[in-house]
């Protein structure tokens, strides 16, 4: 199984952390640039995803988080997951 999610606090953090701990696969889809971490407390997790999994962003490397960026990242996250594509 592969975890595909944003590295948000809560269940997303737990899912990515568990996948990494057991040698699973993980893909983090972020709503900032690759040089930014949001939430800041997940900077280490985001770095570990980048090193041992896949970290994706559709924003410039230094893009800050914004209200508009997270819905875009969520749509990208949804496109990577199997299921009904008619949404």
C-alpha cells in the first residue's frame, strides 16, 4: 500500500510516519513550495518523505502557504488516488 496525502498535522502525519516506519511507500502532496514546510512542526517529516518517498508540489520552490494553495494541492492529491475520476 502507498500513502498519498498532504503532510498535514493529525491523521496525515500518522499515516506518513507509519508508512516510513514500516518500510512502506509514501507520497506527500504539499500546498507550498518544496523549500517550505507546512505545518512547520512537520519539517522533519516532509524531509524524510522527500528522501525516502516522493514529495510533490505544483508551486515555485519558495512559495509560501496561502488559502488558495491548499485546495490546489488537495486536487492534485485526489488525482493520484485510485477511484472514481468523475468528480
